[in-house]
C-alpha cells in the first residue's frame, strides 16, 4: 500500500451535532508573504495533487504564447480558461464561441463530459432528456484555451492533453517558474479531465498565487500576464465558477482584493492582493465542506464580511431544526490570528 | 471549541492518484465475538453518533409492543422500519400503506422531506416537476413504525419524535439493553429526521449487532424479536435501502449470513450470523466512500465474493482513463487477517 504523502495535518474543521464533535477534518495550510514562507499549519512541503486550483497558472501560456491576442480573446475567455465552471448557459456558449474562433468544435475536447454543477441547468437537462456534452465539463474552458494555444502555434491539436505535448510542457514550465518547484516525472499525475496534474507542495502553490496576485519577483512580461489573469477573474467571477459557487461569491464580493480558486479533493489556493499574501490548503480526506469552511475562515481573517459567503455553518436537519455547527479547527484560528 | 470524541483512528481507506495517496480517511472499527470485545482498530470505546445504523435496534419496540402483529404487518413492514430507504416506488407505497393501516397519513410524519436517493425516481420527479414529500424521506419507514407503536398503545401521536415521548423512551431502553450502555442525557443527540440519536461506543454497537444476528445472551422474547428483525432484512433487502445501494447488495448476496446497516457520517454496523461476530465502524471525517470501502473489505474477509459488491475501487476519470484506486488501510487489513 502506498504511503501517505505526509503526517496528518491539524484539525481544520469540525462538524458538530448536539454539542459533540461528530466528524472532523484534518489538513494543511501554507501562507506565503513577502517572498518567503510565512505561516503554515501542517506540512507545507509535502507534495499535493492540486487539481483545478492550478488553472489560473495553467492559463499563463494561453496569454504568453500570443493565442489570446491572436484570436481576439479578452477577459471573459481568460476567466473561462481559469475556471471550473458550472456548465450553465454562459459557460457553454462561452466555450463554444472560443472553440469556434479557433475553427474547432466540442469534438476536439478531451476532457470528457459530466452533468453541469449548476443545479438549475442540470434539472432542465433532465426535464428535456438531454445528456451532458464535453462543453458542460467544468474544465472545458481550460481545454479550449489549450487547444487555442496549439492552433496559434501551429502545433497539432491531436493529443494536446498528453504530458509530452508542447502545450503541456509549456504549462509545466510555467508552474515550475511560479512555484519555484522542479516538476519531474515523479510529480506527474493525471487529472480528472485527462491533462497532467502535478504534485506540488502547498508552500509552492502559496508562493505562485502571491506572485499571481501581485507580480512580485517576476519579469515584466510575466508580471503583466499575471495582471491580465487576475483582472479577468475579478471581472468575470461568474465564469471562474458559477452563480452561488463559493469561488464566485468571494470574488464578486472582493474583486481586486482576493483571488481564489478551488480544486478537487479539498484544495483551495488564493491570494490577498493588497497584503501580497498567497495561500494554499488541502484537506487530508478531500472533503469540500471542510475546504470551504477553512477558506472562508482564512479569508474572513482579513475581510470579516466574507464570513457570510460560505455555507451557513449552523447545521439543520431535514425539518430545519438546528442540530449543530461546523467550526474552524483551533490550529487554523490560532494561525490566522497572526494574519490580523 | 468542543474537543474531539477520541484520538484519530488508523487509516481505513486511501484514495490513490497516479501512484500517490491523494486523500486518506481515518476511523475506528470494533468487532465483538462470543460475548466479548474481540478486535478493535482505533478507539472502540469513544461515543459515536451512530445515526441510521441503529434503525434495526430502534425497530425492536415496534415488534415487542405488539404493534406489528396488531396491524397485521409482516417482514416487509419490519424491513421498512429498519431501512434508510431510497424513496423509490416500493418504499413510498409501502410507507403509505403502513400509515393507512394505522389510520394516518404522511401529514403525521415528522421526518421532513428530501429527494429520493434512487436516481431514477429523483430524475422522474424533476421531469414532472414533483416535489419530494416526507414519504420520500429515507427515515419515513422508521417513523411510520414509531407512529404505529404509539397508535397501538393508545399514546398520542403528537410529538412522537420528542425524546420524552414513551415511544422514544422505549427505544432508548432497547438500545441500552442491546448495547450494554447507559444512555443518559449527555448521550442524547438529534438525528437528521428529528428523533433522538444516541452517542454510543462502537464496541457497544458491535455487541448489539452480534446479538441481533444470533440472539446470544438474550431473553427468549427479545431473541425471537431479533430473529424476526434479521429475517425481515434478509427477506426484503431492497426495502432496507434500495436497488444498487450497498446495504441492499450485501444482503441480497448474503442473506442469512451477513446483516448490515449504514449510518450518516461514515457509520456501518453489522454482523456475521454463522460466526456470531458483530461489527461497527465510523470514519472520523464522515466520508461514505471510506465507510463503504471499509465495510466491503471487512465483509470480504469472511465472504471473498463480497469484494465485487462495493463501488469499483479502480478510479477512472471523466474519459474513463484509470487514475488510481481506493485501498483499505493497512490497519484494517491486518486486523481482518485475524478474522480468517
């Protein structure tokens, strides 16, 4: 049996019922500030599959290759490239248009298909008996951006998702530059949408997001690309996730201040632009309820109004009777007090 | 912040991606045999909110009060009383009929409502724009049994769900008798369906299920009631959960041999009738994927064919490419080797 990537992290969230802790979630958090690791709870150096949280970083070659400008793309398309979108109408039409601009269709997408996470869209599809297409897949914007990059550089679109394809190699290089990590073959994994996903330490991700939010320590061209990426996410937070999704809510409420991106298996990355802080967290057991509670707690530390953006921590049962609450773990609250 | 109920348990399941452990789940397991605690991984004595796993025990007064015989109920109704049903047609019509037999309707149910967990039924309801009723609630069979007991004993149906109601008091007594635990006010919690749920150690639950499966150490009347309960579950495994649900699949394949019941927040209880073994497990973070993997591993120890009943441990991505696998934790496999 493969060994665990690291020791268990501190408790980051607890689920209470009738005055007891019913279930609890451990994990790790890293915060980067002013060019150095600043705070950590748990192991900030263990390699973590960061999943979709890296999308804003994976989008850098989309701009730097010239593909965005070549095809007349703007902030909306950059946001879709950064997004784990909810598969609602604006997302599907947006990705369709991106593909069309590069003379491609949904048939070129290698992400697979799944139901939209937008509940209303999913229900409507059930009503009319429609099956999801790859356009509904939350990664289709990222894939459209990868395809556009290949088309722009006259590279084959065939196999654009394979690790050895130049599109993926450029992304790997961008990830290395931004995180300060070396991503060798042992760090290579496969994502849910079939493109490479890299195992990287939370400290590296926190560093990358600090730089994405501020441009600190970057060459001018990379700094400008980062500016375009973050401004796109802040201009179109609904395209980075979807109506009612936490990532969207946070950036709708705090544009220009907080950049944030989620990943499967309990990952969140982000940054506070004014303070030049980057952060990354991973829940050991992968639970989204815990990563959401932890990221809301973290952001609320510097932006108290954010507390109301997450799911209601007061838990109710099926008749609406209060049964308990979700709480941030003590390790998280102590660490975050240092942020104030 | 409330303290954790116990130290973290050993790793019971890991989620692998590309050769690494991406996420992992800890928890505890207790096995009871021949009148005594036999094996444990993790803390078998910490109090756990056992949730729906206790339903077969909660059903004992339904029979012992005479309600089952009074209303001409049989194995199907006992199974519904024990079930966390999927809200499909047989469940809804079955609960409706139980209520009607006692001159009640869905209006008497205090469980609240939620969508059926049976996917086809849920989709059909979306298609026709139907909202779920309390009949669809997975606990409605248990509630119908509680109501029938009150009606039979000429107790008020009003407030049958409150801890102080005689129906709930009798259930508490049955739980104490079967588990060997004393359930004072500090052990009282509220379930998702609003009735009491009691915090009990896994060792006590394992003991209760061993006795439920064998009648060992019980007075003749209680032993006979347990026989009726387990035979009902084995005769109607589809009513204890639903088509395709793990609890149903296990008992469809191993009737007379394995009794099993799941609970929210990663709980499973059960027993091996021939060996007189009872077991109970709880995943610290509450994840169902981990409790299912652990219970399948446990059952496969004595019934190897059960390995194929759980979800495929080989994990694939959205295009069907293999990405990794779920594995049982080493502590679980070592403990289970002692069972062979």
